[in-house]
C-alpha cells in the first residue's frame, strides 16, 4: 500500500507539468492534469493531499479551479503557481483559500520546503481532529474530556437535557468547564442553529448588566445615543448563558425572573414588551441555596433556575481523568507551538496527579502550555513543572500524598503561587487558573495574613 502523499499538478504547459512531476516523484505520488476540468475529474475520483495549479490557464483559471476544488474537498491543500506574480494577486489567492503562492519558474528547493511545511501542518490538523473525535466518542462530548464515573454522569445529563427547553443551572468551581458544558447543551439541542450568547455577569455593574441583558432605548441614560438590543433579544431562538449568576444584584434578579416566567421584557427606558424564545443556561461557583438562606439571592429565581441542575466535579474529585487531560493538552500545545514532546516522566505524572488543582482544568491547561513552551527535552520531567505545582506535594518537590489533606495542599499551592509572583494576586490567580475574585475568597477562607506573605 502506497503511503506517500498524493500531489496533483495542474498546468496547461506540458513541459512544466511533466518537469515538476519528474522532480516530485522521488518523494511523492504524483498525478497530472492539463486543465481545470481534467483536475476536477481526478479530484472527484481520488482523495488528493496537495494540488499545485498554474494560475493562468485557458478555460478555467487556477483561482476558479481552487475555489471549486475546495468546495468539494475543504481539507485539500492548494498552492498556486504563476509567472505573473504580484502582491495583490498573492493576497487575493490566500484570501480565497490558497495555502501558498509561488512564482514560475519554480525553485524546486523552495517548493520542497513548502510541501514539507504544508503537509506537516495538514498531518497535525488531521491528527488533532481525529483525537477530538476519538476523545468525544470514548471519553466525552463536545471537547469536554473525562472517563471518570462523575463525568460520565455529567455527559448523560447533558445529552438528556439538551433536547428539552428546560432551564439549566450548572454548579462548579472556577475552571471546571461550565461554559463548555453550556455550549455542549446548546450544540446538541434543536437550537444549535440559533445563537449561543454568553454573558459574564461578575464583570459588569448592575446598571450595565441590566442594559446588556435587556437592551436600551435611545436616551434611556447618559451615553445611550441609539437603541440597542440586549442579550436576551440577540439569543432569541438560541441559548443565553449567564455565567456567575450568583454575583448579580437583586434588582436585575427580578427582571430575569420575569423574563423567564413570561418570556417577555422591556428594554431599559422602553415601554414596548418584547417577546422572545430564549433558553437560559446559568452557571455559578457559589452555593446559591446558602445565598438564598442568607437573603442574598431570590428564592423564587433560584427555583426557577433549578429546573435541571448539573454539578461539575472539581478536578481533585476526578483524579483518574488527569492523565487523559494531560495527553489531550500536550497534543494541542505540541501542534500550536511546533513541538514534538512525547509525554511525561513517571515522577512528573505522580506530582501532577497528586497536586490539588485549585484552578481545576483551566489551571491544568495553563500548566501544560507553559511546560510545552519551556521544556528542553522530549519528555516532561518533574524539574519542568512550575514551582507551585512541584512543591505543593511536599518540600523540595518530594511527593507526599499521605501527608496532609487536599485542603492543606491547596493552601500550599496558593501560597507558592503568591510567592512565585511576589505577592501579585492578579498574576497568582492567572497561574492558578482562577479569577482574582476567587483567589480573594480563598485567601479570606483560609485566613491568610501578611505573616504568610499575602
């Protein structure tokens, strides 16, 4: 079986196409076509890896051929050749889908380098796509990865609830992937062709959030120079995702409750009621039931949101998924950075599995990206781990899984991250894969003081 890449050369000049074919047959399987129509016939019969096409040909030119070829084979790599090259033509060719653009007469050494580069990139894209498909079929859905019983239960609930119109509340710590779950519910639902509109509630004041959600009329407040649609309206026929819903003020909670119950609302400063068919998916890293008891969250809104509740486990609660996630992110960042790191040493894997991951999957992703970029060897070892990961399990990087609770390890990880960043809470939060607000909350919970260097 021939495993060489298949290249199709299209040129109306016989000498050019035959000369290129002779030069490339040493390393590739080669087919030739003397016209655009002949090339399309070949493409309809065989899966080609790369098409090298002259730009100017009688009948169908190379640009038209490329567009028609890509319409039928989106993964096809197209390289255009021309004796009349200029910057404008090259830019237009790339805009329409060309991977590269070479001038004639073709420099064979340059062509070989281009072919090696584009084929390497194509292989990486194919491998990454296949990995995602394999992971989704075996270990998750819609890029959410996990093989633990806890995550399998999440996947089952997502599949079951996606087809309904029910409001969904996703609860989980920062970095567990709540927005990914919300997107999965949307993409697996009959609303998948509608818009998915995310709103991060904690980032907006109550006044701005109300305008963002419900829109406003011209002149409704200072600076409202024109009418603006809100997110509820933009998500009509689709899904609206409200992240960190536990952070919103009572006045906005009332309007959200009414929009959910009546499926209508008024823009800020407006009189007209607007009807919408918007599915709401909400998420929080807070204990909403406790907030209801403390009078900080409306009870009626809580039960209106709590039609279906999905709990996303923290990464420390599903440690069996860590090797799978490490492999996935290693593949992703190898591809993005042009690296070929093969995996993790046993001591590195032990430390990564024992670490409590206060920032959950987001932190793990950040750590793998950092290690891929900075590693100087083909295998990531314990010395390649960030200090706050390496030392959280014990002094001097010694793994001590039997000494201390996960809470104590998390405290240690936070303190080490703050130490690494010179006490800068914003940078420490980035290292830990959590928001600055969450870091402040953990610092208060653990009672850290200036004596601790906080």
